[in-house]
């Protein structure tokens, strides 16, 4: 479940699994569906 986060810049959407922030709810939801916390290669 994507979490909405209020920031100065506006509302961000946070992936519950890895904490990655998105400025678009759809992007966040799509990421979260494919999020694999066992191999967060995009965090390197
Ligand atoms: Zn994620």
C-alpha cells in the first residue's frame, strides 16, 4: 500500500517496502507492485 507523505514541495507517495518516494501515485503503485526488497538494485 502506497503511503502519501506531505512535504514542502507537495504530496509524495512512498513505497512501504523500500521507502522510495514518487511524486505520482500511479508511479508509486506500479513500483510497489514490482518492488523486491531482496534485490533493491536501484538503491545502489
Ligand atoms: Zn519499493
